[in-house]
């Protein structure tokens, strides 16, 4: 498995395993442990979390499995996110879903994550969403404290546009190392808004969530989805891929921004499909055929 060096301290596997739906998979500790081990055997060493996933339950579920074999911690990178507060029975004081990027909340969230995972550090912490009420000086203070205490090795953001990245970075004493974005053959927002170019300018490799476009390609219920699916099928045959899933991952992996797709499945065969895509190569013309079919018109 290829890796991407984000900093001197942290590198991610090119394919990341996402834990957003972990609670829905209904796995016991041993089943989850086996999934983790199988990912590691494939070279998928980076696991993506957030404090709110599974109504605040997924980090703890992952940690319970990890406690069965603590030695695995040193073989993986744990990414987690904070900054969103959801209405939840666990937090009755949350009267409305809202953002909180205060120093107090960031530090408390990390302390909770460390306890849930049963570890003394996370490899990378992301601010989950841009916060219109953010005080970037407070975020900078929280990051500096967590780094000085060794509780977080590196920091990044998620769903941030270029101006939002620049604003926060201007307050920090350390560089942001990634931006987790929705990118797929059906989602071009961050090409259109310059976020991909900003990542390249700053030498930041983006993580790509929902890399299979939420499954919309497979149902192909719209003219656009049907058009893209047909193009993917053609290119699947041309490059010898086993499925259009592989082609969608390969399309992201081919981009020079060093995108890191996040696989959000509890089915190991789906994870293997993503890992297999690392071996595929798209030509520039094949990449643009997919891009153009999704746009619905030729490039100028």
C-alpha cells in the first residue's frame, strides 16, 4: 500500500478506513478487531473517526476492540475530528445542533477521544466543519497546548474552503496537514471553489470522503449518473478493473493532489476493492472522459 507523508511525524496510508457508520455494522469486539487486523494486513493503517460518529459511540467501540490487542496501536494512525455538538440524549444541554471550536471544547473533546480509544495520543485532529463563530486565536491556543502535551501529533481541517483554511492557518504556529473534503466523480465542488488548488499550493494532501458518491452511481436514477456509470463501465474494461468501484477510487488516486479516499464500509470485500484500486492506472484522457461525462459538456 502506498503512503502519503503529511509531516515528519505522520504519514497516512493512501486508502483510509472510515468509522462513521461503525455502530450500524453491529459488530462485536472480536469481529471489529478482525476487520482492523485485515485492514492493517492490506496496508490500510489510517482510521478516520469523529467524536460525534454513531451519536458519540464509535470512538469507544473502536477503543474496546483495540484494548483486545493494544500492540496494534503502534501500527496505525488514528484521525479524529471535533467541533460539532449534536442534540443527543448523552448531552441534554445541547438544545440545538451547533458548532463549538472554543479552546475548552477542543481540549475536552480530545481528552474524551483519548479515553475512548485507550491511547495517550491521536495522530491527527481535524476541525470537523467551518465554524462561523470561530475564534481562531482560541483554536490556535488549543492546538499549541495539545501538541506541547503530546496528545495530538498534527492538525488539519475538514470541509474548509480556501479562505477558511487561510484564515485559520494565519493564527497557527504549525501547518495544517490535511483537509478532509467530499470529492468524487459526482462531486466537483472543491475543484470549482479552488480548494484542491489551495491544498496543492500548501502541499497538503486532501482526504476524500464519500468517494463513491454515496452510491448514486449504482442506482443510476438520473441522466447524469447514468452517463457517468456508462463511462466508468467503458474504462473498467479498458484498464482491466473488476468493478466500477475500483475505477471511481482510481480516478481520485490518479490526481496529482495525492488524494486519500476514505472507505466507509464494514464489509471487508468492499475495503479490498479500494485497496485494489491503488494498482490501477488511468491515462490523462481516461481521467478527463470521466470528468467530462460528469460535467455533461466538453471542457472549454
